C-alpha cells in the first residue's frame, strides 16, 4: 500500500515505515503529525485518485529530526566587467517516518 502526498509544495510517494525528508514543519521531535493533502492512495489493484485530494484520506507520521541540507554554492560572474559574486544556501528540512495511511 502506498500513497502520494503533497507537503511543502512538493509531492512524495510514501509507504508505511519509510523515512523521508520534507520541507521544514513546525513540530517537535517525536510528535505525531497528520498530512491531509493526499492526492492518491493505492492498495494492490485498488487505486483511488483524488480530485484534487482524496476525501477522508490522511497520512499519520512521526517527526524524527530536524536538520539542514547540503550547501548549494551559487557563483555569478559577468565577464570583462569585474563582477563576481559567491553565495551559499542550506535548506532546512524535517525528517519524518510514515506510521499509517488512513483511507
């Protein structure tokens, strides 16, 4: 059984027991969260696709940790104009563990 859920502007395919890193969620570590924007639920051959979300479906998850991703280096340069700019960015994330898929 798996589901497609939308959180943080992105879509993720999830199954029970998986861990995944999503955009930062304001929740404490070891707290239970519920993701309500479920776009699709599949259980074997039975597939339910929402318009746009599946009514009554939810994903129950536990917050495992918070962290910051790898550094992305930004380098801008204009040739012959004596312009160089270096920047870096690290995106915050929340790691969650999927506990249950409720149809």
